[in-house]
């Protein structure tokens, strides 16, 4: 009788050390994949977050602009102040220089960021640099940035390819835009129709290049239709481009 009562109490009492449910336990491989996947999520990119400068960042941005014409004092200030900036301030200062189209200062901070211990290759970091350089028709700088991202094996998604190519087209750099298009065609990322439509719209001033991309688009998406603007619009765009070149 006593033994039966003891066994009954054991069943009712929870164990002092319980094993977690299997659903809460990850294998090392599964945990690593989950963490890696989260870390690479675009939503976690520091370059996509709202960039607000602190007081020190504002002071540094102002001084860099003031000292830019004095190389000696400029370099001294970078070593004494810029190198001590918090990550968030450094990112915000670079974003502000990009917004103001300050190419030389942006390139200086671009080089500094890539030397920081916290730096990781990032698609949005390179996207912002390339689009700023495209707006300002800085071909040599854009080529250098592109070489850097290729060395770091940064891969753009299709939408980002479309945005960057459109920036180069809007900046009047069709040759460079088509170089990026060739990279886009070789990308392992599956093609999407929307980036192609963005590119086709940007190619309206360049009818011959547009026909090439249009042929690729119809081959990739045979069930879709491409809107072609009236021929006189092509002629008007061609006339404007020739006038600008003259």
C-alpha cells in the first residue's frame, strides 16, 4: 500500500530537471543556418536604416567640408576625429555627403568605412555609392567602386540592378549602364519583369540599346507586352541628346 502511494506521488510531482521540448531544440547546423539567414536579411542592413547624426557627427561633417581645401589639416582632422566616430555617426555623415552630391568627401568616407572593424560587404552600401556617382557622372570613381564590390563578391538582386542601371541612364551614361546590364544578365538571381520595365523606360532616349533589352525581355517573358512610345518621341529624344553633345 505504501509503495503504491509513493509511486503515485512520483507521477504527480514534476522532475527537478526537465528536458526542453524537441521543437525548441535546434541542431547545430540548423541553428547556424537560421542565424546566418537572419544576419543576411536586408531588413538588418545598417545602410537601410534611418540615418540621424549625433552632435559629434554634425561637427565632423561641418569641419570636413571646411577643411577639404587644406589637405594637411584635412588628413590630421580625419585621424584625430573621424576615426573616433561612432558607427552610426560615420554612416550618417557618409549618407549626408551622398545626399549633397559631395563626391570627393563621399569617396574619402567610403574608403574609411571599408577599413572599419565592423565593416561587412553590403549590397545597399554599394548601391548608394554607385547611384550617387552616376548622378554626378563620375565614371572613374564608379569603376573603382565596382571593382571593390566584385572583389568582395557582393551580389545585387534584380531590383537593385534595375535601380542602379536606371541611375546611370538618367545620368547620361548609357555605355556604363549597359556594362551593368551585362552583369545583371549573368547574375545567378532569377530575372524579374519589373526591373526590366524600369530599364526599358530609362532607355527611351537610346532606341538601339532599348531594342536589345526589349528582345531579351520578350525572350525571358514571352507572355508579356512592352509598351513602345510613339516614334516621334524617339526622334525628339535623339535630337535632344545630339544637341547636348554639341
